[in-house]
C-alpha cells in the first residue's frame, strides 16, 4: 500500500506511529502559532503540512523526506531563537 502512515504502523508498530504523529502534530501546532511572526516558519509549516498530505498516498521518498526534515528543523530552530529573544 502506498501510505506512509500504514508503512510506519506495520514497521514500527502502533506506538511508533503514535509517537511520529504526535511529534509532527505538535510541531505543526507550535509552529503555526509563530508563523505570523516569521515567514521562514510559515513556509516550513506549509511544507510539512504538504508532505504529510502527500504521505497518505505515497511512501517516504529518499529525495523528499530529508527536505521535509530539514524544513522542520529550520523552523524549530527559528522558533527557539524567537523564544530566546
């Protein structure tokens, strides 16, 4: 089946899928709150949401997945710098 979430469920189990979804979900919620203050964070949130949407009909690809994680970590870093100010 071409579904990344089903793939995670079968390979790492229900607990692994739940942890993955909670991590991504918490990032999206936290970053969406800061998206109005920083355009980089807004772009990263949009990129992660788009990746999560395409993951319902596709497996994780070696080309796209690292880019999604890069955007996620860039936004997390920008949020951390905003909090430090």
